[in-house]
């Protein structure tokens, strides 16, 4: 069990979990999925990033796409859309490359920067995977938002690292029990593609017994 | 709730279904019968012995389009089912509860409660809508008897007792059935339910309606990740979609029976639409079946407010809504399964 990547949770799930714990459970425990405009847009954006055999070298940068990463500490595996290795004296050596580099993950997202932290914790988790795999520090990372066509820098702080550890602990807690948390309906349900599978309105519906007794 | 898409019914015998790009093409020999885009379809349902290309089956499985083969007379033959939806946790819960007769009885009770409640309400509606045509006191008496059964059903802990109550309630309900036929009394009369084969016009109609409904319920259950073959009231029998039959109990009256009565009372189907075999078996003619199917398809598009979800949906989505509610009950979101109670 321990250190067996087959049993690790998907890294991208942390974004679902931070957005809505129930959404994460529906997708990752119950294996349910539904598409909406947003998920299709998201897929489209990732087509660009998802080209594992393209490798670019520009000045002081080595750009790698669709890089598989994992962390034994977090027990997670996933894929970084883009990892940029920036030449830096403080960095680490890479096989087959001259000089020293610091890895910087870049995650592609549809839309604009969000009010919630879901994109940020996903990026931090990627950074933590890279730190573990390359045995180095990853001090910053970027979220590229398609609608504004710009990247937003995220500083990888210890608070954020702790939060990611905490979230994975909660995820494993639910996952081991195969537990789907109850609905906490809110505005975020409107943008969730799983709304019709989740049935958030069930939370304030009549008890079934009462509903049936009305027909006596 | 998701959108209800169309069902393609193919009734020309010896036709062949194939995939062409993102469309389905129907041909018979050299004749091109039609071409429909797949993304508009929820289900494809064929009557008679026809072929379908593996590529089309593949496309249907991938897109969650149910593809069903029925015999010319509407008997279920086979269905193309894709990879089961990955929800093993849900299915294991379904199996676990099905292994316990106690737990099974709790769920089965709600199916049967709704079946009887809906039958009762069909009778009540008749007394309200056609007081001049039916024997109101007789209907009211039977309705009152069904109410007594409902009280008992709610207390039941045992599947055998439940089946007994269901049977008795059904006897009372079907006793009124012939009176609900208000037109074409010479061609349509109900004495008792018979099938394999149906030997009168009305039983031929009921059988076809039940087959189409069973096919919709099976597809809905599998769509939410449940196993249509493992039931609670109907116990396992190889090849029988027991859970589909369970969920169907509550929908038979409100969807199928009322539909059949409407076909007759509005003279959409007449005595000319049937064909009697030498042995008394009654079949719908090709024309009759076409009328039946068109009316069935229109019926599915009619709106209602779901009694539990309080959401506006089409009648065609009712099996899907019930399948989802059952899945949510099994996963622990609801303390009991809320059946479909029509009023």
C-alpha cells in the first residue's frame, strides 16, 4: 500500500475538493462526471499544454509540457501542464543539461483568476511534487488564465504548503471510508457541472416519510 | 435536471443501422431510409430483426445512448450496454442491501406504496373527470380499500406480506379498469391481465407500453451507475432486469396504463390497428404500432413538476429522476427512497 503510486489520489482532485468537498467525492469516489460549457472550454485549453513530446529551450529557460509528477508525502500523482526550468545559480543540476535550474510549474486555466483558492492549492501541490522529485525549493509558480491571457504569480509559502497537506489528509479520510459528504449548497453550485447528479436541493427537501404520509 | 433528448424508433424490418461520421444512417437493402445526428438522441429502439454495425454500438456506448432490440411484437431481446459506470461503491451497496431481505423490504415497500397510491389516484381522477360516465360509488369504495392497503404497506417488514398486499390491491384496481375505457367498447374490453401472448387488444397495448417503460427504466438505472438486474422486490433471476421492474411498479399505472387508456378514449388507436392470429394472440399492425410510438414519444415531452424534487421536468425524465433518487438514497443522502407519487 505505502508508496504505491497506483493507490495515490489524483492531484487535480485537490482543486475539486477545495471548491466543494462533495464535488470531489462524486468525481473521485463515486466516479461520476458530467460536462458543461466550462469543462469543455477547460479541455480545449489543455490541448495546447498537453504535448509531452515538445521540449523548448529559450535563452535561460527550458520548457517542458505535460510532465507527470508525484509526491510520496502527499500520496498523490498528477500532471503539470507546463514546467519551466529557469537557469539560476541557486538551482539544481539536471541530467543532460548544463548549468543549474529552478523548476517553476505553470497551470493553464480557463476564465479569470477566481475568488476561491482552488486553483492556488492545486498549483502549490504541483510545486510540492516538484520539490520532492528534484530535491529543491520551488519558491514561486504561475497560473495562466485564458480569458485574460496573462499569468498570475503565486508565491509558494509555508502556510500554503501546510494547507495542501491538511487538505490531502481530509481527502484520504473521506476516501478510505468511501464517504460522500452531504451537500453544502451555495452560489458555487451554479457553476458546477455535476449539479444534476449531486441534487443540491435534496438538503432542504421534506423527509421522505412525511412526503409519503401525505398520500395516505 | 438534464435535458430529455429524442428516441429514434426504427420499425422497418430488415433495416440496417450504421454510423456515418456523427450520424446514424438507416438503410434497407439499397434504400436510404434516414439519417439523424447522434447528439440529438437519448435512445435508439428497434423492432424486428435488424442489424447494427459494431461501430454504431461503440458510438452509442460511448455517448450513453441506449440501443435496444425488440422483437416485431415488442418483446425485449437485447440491449447494448457500455462499460458499467465506474461507481463500484454504489453497486456494492446495492448488492449488500439486496442480500438482506430486511433491507430489501424497506426499499420495496416504498415502490409498492407508490404503485398503490398512484392506482388510487388514477381512480380518484376518473371520478372527478367523468362522474357521468363511471360508477362513482364503486370507484370511491375501491379507492377507500386501496387507502387501507396503503396504511398496511407502510408498516410492512416482510417481502412476502408485501407481495400479498400488492396482489390484492392490484386485483381491486384492475376490477375498475374496464370501466375506465370510455370509448370503442366493442373493440376494447378488459377482463384480466394476460400476456405471452396477449389475447385481446387492450392487453396487447399494455404489454407494449410496459416493454417500452422497462427499457427506459433500465437505461436510466444504468445511467446513474446502478445494476438494473439486482432488485429488491423482484429477486434475482438470470436475464431479468429486476431493479428495473421494481422501479417500474410505481410508474406502471401513471405512465403506461393512463397512456393506453388515452389512446383508446381519444380514438388514437382503433380496432383496425390490430391483427389476431389463429391462436388468439393479438398483434398491433405496423400502422398501429407507428401511431402508438408517435404518441408515446409525444407523451414523453409533456411537462410536469416532480412531486419530490419540485422541479419542472418532462414525463420522459421521470425514470431518470427516480433512478437518481434511488442512487442518492443508497449512498446515504436520503434516509428513505422517495418514490414517484402522482397527484
